[in-house]
C-alpha cells in the first residue's frame, strides 16, 4: 500500500513538471548612469521563492510555469519596480526596465553580488559594507554633487585626508608624500615632479574617473611602501548605450580679476605645449628668449567632449568604447602677501618682504580612450590609454629688505616660472574566470613622464632714487635655469583566486589568492643654471624691470657689460656646459599569498607579502661631485584583517600589518632645489623606515545612503624621515632620519545622514555628511644620530616633536538639498561644503629656531548643479568663499614669526553640458 501511494505521488509530480513552461527575459538599465546596463540587480517573482540576478550586461531570464505573476526589479539605493506579467507556455516575453535613485534600507533588498565599478554613492557604500578589507571610496556621483573637478580635491572629501595648500600633494592621517602611494586600476603611476614621490593629483580630471578607492589599512596585494594610504584611481569603463556629451565652462578668480595688470612673460602659447631648451652657444652668445611681458585677460575657460558605445558580438561577447578629451585653463593670484626668509632663533630675518604677490596661469589637456572586450561570460580584456599635458606659468614678486643687497627695504626679487609636464599611461587589464571556483586577474602597464622647467628666470633689483639697479652681489642673483626630467616605468600584476568549502546555500566560505608584482622604474634628471652677472663698472646701471631686454641683449654681452657662467665656470672651462644630473633606478620583485575565510559572522583575511627592493641613485652635482649609492632591502610583510558582522547593519573590523617607507630619488641625490624663500638639499645617507600599523573600526549602515563609523588607529615607525632645517648659512632644508622611533595615534569619525524627505517619491530631500579626524604624533629628535649617520650637522631645538605634515584636527562636512520635477527629467542639487585643518609642521626647527608651521584655516564651497532637461545640464561652483589668510610661521621662543602670508581669493565657475 505504501509503495503504491509513493508511486502515485511520483507520477502526479512527473505529470505536473512535464507541463511546458514560459520564459520572461529582458534587460535592466541605470537611469542615473546614462542608461548603462545595471549588473547584479535583483529580479524576483513576487510571492514565490523564484528569482535571479542580472548579468554583467544587465540581462536576465526566468523560466516559470504558465500563469499570472508580478515581477519585482530592485537594486540597492534604487527605486523598486513591480510589473504584472502573464506567462504563456512555450513563449518568451521580453520586459526591459530602467531603475533610478531611491532611498531604501539595506535590509529591504537581497544582494547576491555587487558590481565592481559603480559610480553611485549607495553602491559604493554597499561595497564598503560587504568588503573584508577596510577601505573608503568616492564615486563620480558624489564628486559631481560636491563640485569636485580634480582627484586631489576628491580624496580630501574622505576621512582623515587633506591637501597641501598650493599643490596637489595630499596628507593621509597626517603623513605626507613619502608615506603614500598612487595607482590607477591597481597599477603604479609615476610622479611628474622631481621633488615628489607621487603624481600631482590635481592634473587628473574627475571626467575620467568612475570612482576613487582609498586604502588606509594595508593588505598584501598592495606594494609595501605604505604607511599613510594608497589612492587607486579607477578609470571609466563604459557599458551602456551610445552617447555623446559636450561640456563648456568659464571660471574667474576674484584675486586675478582684481589685478590691474595681469602680466606674464611673452613667448608661451595659451594651450601649454610650448617647448623651450637651452639656446645654442649659451656661454658665448646671448640667444635667450625675451623677458618682455604681455597682458592677459584672467578669465578661464574649458571645453570637453566625451562619448561611448557598446556593441554585442555573438551571444555572449560585447565590445565597449569610451573616450574623452578636454582642455581647461585657470588664472589665479596670491595677494595681500608678506614673507620672511632665513629667520634665526631670535626672530631676525635676512629677507623681509612687506609685499608679496604671485600670478599664475595653468593649462590641462587630457585625452583618454578605453576599449573593453568581453569575449564571453568568463573572459574580459580592456585597454586604457591616458595622456595628460599640463603647464604652469607664473610670476612671483617680493618687495622689501634683503640683507647686503637692499638694506633700506628697497629690494625686489622677481621670478618667472614655466613648467610643462606630459604623462602617458598605457594599461592592458584582463580577467579570466576558470569554472566557478577560480579566477585569474592580470595587468601590465607602461608609463612615461616627461617634465621640464624650461628657462626659469630670476632677477634681483635694488630701487634707488634714480631707478632700479640689478644686484651683482652674488652670481646666482640673476640667472636662467633649465631642468628636464624623464621617467619610464614598467609594471605588471597577476593574481589567482581559488574558492573552497562550498556550503549548502551555494556560497564558498574560503578563498586563497596568490599573486606576483613586478615594478621597474628608471628616472633621468638634469639641470643647468646660467648665472648672468654684470661686470665691474656696470653694476649701477639703471634698468627697466618690465623691459630687461634693453640690458640683456647681444650688444651688451658683446661689449662685456655682463657675463654668463654655470657653477662649473665660464666658456673657458671645458665642461662648463655639463649639466647637474642624477639618475635613479628602482626594481621591486614581489610575491604574496592571502587567505580569506568566513566563520559565520567572522571573516578573516591573512596575508603575507615578500619583496626584494633595489634602489640605485647616481649623481653629478655641484654639491656631491660624482657619486652613487645603492639601497637594498628584503621585506617580509604580514597583514591581518578581521571583520565581525554584529548584525546586518553593523561591522566591527581589525587591521594589523607591517610595511616600510622608502626614501625617494631626489631625497638621496645631493642636489640643491632652490626656491625664493627656501632651499632644499638631498641627503645621500637617507635610508628606509619600517612601519607597524593597527586599525580598529566600527561601522553602521542605517540605510543604503547612510553611514556611521568610528575608527581608532596607531602607527609605530622606526627611523622616521622628516624635512629638517640643517646648519647652513641660508637655513637649508634636507631629508633626515631624525630619530630611532616615532608614533602616530588617532581617531576618525564619519557620519552620512539623510535628514528628511519632503515627499514620498524622494523628489525633495536634504542630506548631510561629516568626517572628522583627530591625530596625535610624536617622535624622537636625536642630533647625535644625525651626526653619526650623515654629513650634516643639526642641533634640534627640541628632543621630541610632531611629524612633518601632521595636523591634529581634520574636518570635512557638507549639506545637500535635492529637488526633482518634470517626471524626474529635471532636478536641482545644491551643496554647501566646508573643510578645515589645524596647524601642521612644515619643517622641524634646529639651532634654537622653532618649527616651521602651516597655520590652520578653513575653506567653504557652494555648489549648484541642475539638470534642466533630459539632455541639458548647468552647474555653478563657488570655492573658498571665506577667503581666509594662508599663514606659515616659525614658532620661536620669542613668539611666532610670520614667514609667509597671503590670500588666494574665491573662484566662481559656470559649466554647461549637453548630451546627445
């Protein structure tokens, strides 16, 4: 009887399953991302345990029995859509839908996977929540909302990061350039500045960025030269329908527009591609370019065009193209400035300028092309090529007292700078899935940086009753300077993932990753300075500072009114034209293994990385004559990251690691870098530091667009490196291992909150964000250690001190109002953003002199972005509304001496874009 009942049941079941089924298929697209495909979204049959996720192209398919159903489409941070559907046997129904922004709790949506490259804030927050590694990301949506146009400013919108005033250099948790690293799509990129380890991030337009990832906690797949953070720029990878977009804009700086005469040197084109080199016969003829000036109308402009398209190839293949090209220029001015230099411990300065100003014109030309080919669902290859050309033309003027030159306060130092840098990045990236368990990721890059400072000019004058006279006290007072830098870098990454221990839900609990990294970098640098000195009997010649061609010309040179020589000598010296040079080679061979395993609510990521580092520096300079040195290091770098899921909204994380910090080529080459107020000298005896890091983080995600997090961190650094004022006649600054140890401890707070929705359709809402970082740093300052290990003499004013670049307090906050109308075809976003950093040490004081300190200041920005129609957009950005004074002081026992002060003005820009 039991057997018959069982047979009957199986028969009925077989009959029921033999009914013919129907299929619902289609594609989901992202309304907020130009209708690009929306991968990994959820497609469910309401009321039934049937569902799927869209693939990488946003496509889905569900096969069910005939009947009436309701389809639910959803993705975190987007509006859910329900669609009734009638399924007919043996038929396929196509339903394509577009999802747009919404405001839903994370637990309302089931997520089985997340897209690797998302631009939306909600998707990046979800990725941050689900990831085991401790990281932060900022996407193009948030960058647009905050009016951010370059990567340097973008990263300062995340917790614990500030930008050095007047440059694109960033400080992560108070640690400066040498402690940080920069990559693009996970591959290293070179620096365009001989004085810096990292590329100036200001040259990267956010137009090429999908999102920026900031790792402040080390894990084994990152190069070990890491203590502050790694900034990874993820380039756009277009997947949607075809589009073409045009942007035009204009910008003014209040200081620049207020100048009666915005004058810069003639001879440079407006697009930043002027090339100049040392003239023929520079010691025996005067063939140098003119020093005449011309007026500029200081109104900046910009133009950009971008487009993309995807093509299906076969049933699984897809070929995608994205390209962008843009040009922008910018005028700026530092005004209301004062400055002092060579200040001793009693506050007495050798240079006191009661008036200082700087005018600057910058250009940026960017072109990027991306080609992605998805061969099938398991294999994808992409090629990125990025070219950036930047130029900066400036005029600095300092009026006042110059010891032994203008003792009556009647001196003038004028310096013209022109810097041109070209960066070309080429990358091939690949991803290969091997079954359901394995995946191979690889990448190769070749980068070239070509930087030059052609024909920097400096002149020093003394204003007498009869007019201006050129100073002839020292040969370098008046000079022409030419500098070139060329750097090539080849890098390769490869990693293999293997998943193991599959549970009953079909999820793998463990993953092992093996990887190899190779990095080969070569830098060549050369510089020649031609000192132009008036001869005896011509030192009192009256000149016109605005028309120096009347004195510096071939006729006066032929008449021996002035002479030209390098530091090696005049034309009678056989090697007088041999430039000062240094070269650097860096090779890093690395291997790593990471093991990740999930123990219910606890996930651990254990890594071990080994690196063999060789850094060679060779030089031929006026300080170190001819020499070379080699630094070798074998590093074993363990790391551990633990994530504990307190509940579906909260995580508790722990990170432990060991890393190191390398000195840079320019820090180890005995070469003098001269600025008007400051001179820096390389130190051949500088060597690496070792770093021990700990992080503890609690984070909570109340909703898809909300976050609360608190982080405590600490770093213990052996043999820390700092910029130090060495014992010299001009208070030169060098790079020194200042003591045996130092440490940094701090805490970070981040809070993103949707304050309220005015209506149920999320058409009007107000949101706010704040991130706050407090940091304490301390290090040993040991004069005897410096004397023993280097050729320099230092006498530290204090035996303990802060790290250079360390701010106790960092703050970023913003308030955003969003309004949408016209069936969501039009919208308006307004954002008020404020950033602040407290005092930080610029250089450590010696011989009774106090530290050089960059004083605290804040910056307030107001951004308005409007989508007037589906195709037309308008933006208004006003920056630095408060226009505070920027101050640097020397903190002596007699009180703070203000060595630099100026205002940089407010900037107002207007942008219009149209998308076809």
